[in-house]
């Protein structure tokens, strides 16, 4: 499934999709950003019909955690720029 990811954090994200999975569903989340990507096992925490779902990351391999932290730092840095 291809979807837009928002509210990305160290703990999870929001996935905007017209066909979200039900709460408690296990997922493998893959997020692509240019030539880099992030992957983690996750669980749906809440689902909003026809809108999307909030997911919590359960297992993140160390090299993917480095990528996630880098993306978050870049986003914070870009947000602070005038």
C-alpha cells in the first residue's frame, strides 16, 4: 500500500490512507525518502475510517533507528530555519 506518512516520531507515525487497517493489526512499515528508507514492525493503535491510522513502532533494527533519528533531526533543523 502506498500512503502519505505524517507525524513521524521515534515511537510511531500517522499513515493517511482511505483503507486503514483495524486497531491492533500488526504491520511492517516501510517509509521511503529519496534514496533512503526506514522499516519497522508496528501495530495499529487507532483507525479512522476513510482517513488513516496511527501506528506505534514495535521493533526497529539499529541501522533503521539511525535513519529515523537523522530524518527527525533534519526536520527539526529545517523547521527552525526562517
